[in-house]
């Protein structure tokens, strides 16, 4: 606490020096204004930490309830995938989360087993031309059950486990793969300032139809104005977005 207070005093002195240099008087060095500064600072810290705690509590409760309630659906999807080609139920990737930390990211497998190897041969057919992301409307690697679970985003549901662990949240920018992040500009990396989510603004606004540059803009917009009520609105819009399947490839 003493170190923090000394840091605050130094910041107040610097701000006061700037005011005086340009012909003004900030009044920041008076005792009453110092007290007001400290009060606002720590009140703001409490509000921000409280919002983060509330978001985390909601994530844990919602993810736990959904994993339990949807377990019969998980079983049915697992059986369908296994009967299709006998391959693994889940497809695991390394994804990039907050501040560039990588974490294991599961999906119900919606493609053929060697999909990653085949991707190199169809990169030039990406729906997102001249983009760091790869999207293809009629991807030949997708299986018949894959097309169904992708259309209504059932393949994303295993990520509820990531939400429980804290790698992800219910709402936040979608986590990119490392190869995409390597192509990011400095401004694109703003997407990595917070914990990624299962759903986000651009997913409820068109999903794969939204070009990468606009995805970044919408993610930054969310980061700069996120709130409890914004998360609720995005979650509400996620349901019709999933049911219509618009932009889902």
C-alpha cells in the first residue's frame, strides 16, 4: 500500500508540473484533491474487479449447468461421429488466449481425420480472400454429421469445459490459432487484451460472413465498452444466430 501511495504522489506531482508548465494550476497537490484522487482510483478498482468477479461467477455457473443439461446431446453427437468414420470424437487445436497465452481448444470433430493436412491444398479457395483467417462455404473436408453440428454450432459446445477452467469466457473475442496471430498487425493484437469467448459481437452479426478487418473492429468495440448488460444482450442474440445458422460454414 505504501508503495502504491508513493506512486500516486509521484503521478500527481507530474500532472501538476504539466499544468504549471502550460500556464495552469491543477490543484492536485492539495490534501483534499489528493484524497479525492485516491478515493476515485480505489473506487474504480473495486468496480472493475467486482465486474470481473461477477463475470467469472456467471461463467462457472452457466457452463456447469449447460454441461450437465446437454450431456444427452453430447452422447448422441459422439455416437454419430463415431459411426461416421470411426475416428476421434474431438478435434483439438492450440488456440491463443489473453495476452498471447496458448491453451488446448476442443471441438466435436466435424471434418475428416486428416483435415489439417488437406487444408494446405485448398487455401486458395478461402471465402476470406487476402485475410489471415480461412473460411470456406463448401469445405470438402466436412463430414455429413459435421455439416449438421456446424450449422447450429453444436461442435463448439465442448469449449464449455474451457470456460469452467478459466481459459475462456461465455462472451469475448473468439480465440485465434497461432498461425493467424503470427500475421496480426499491432492493432489486430488488441483482440488478445481480454479472455476469449464462446460467442462474440461478430458471431451474432453474421459469423463467417464478417470479413476479418470488421471482426477486429467489433472485438475492439466490445473490449472498450464491455459490461454485464452487453454480455447478456450478446448471449440473447446468440440463440437466434445459432438457430438461423447464418454465416456458419
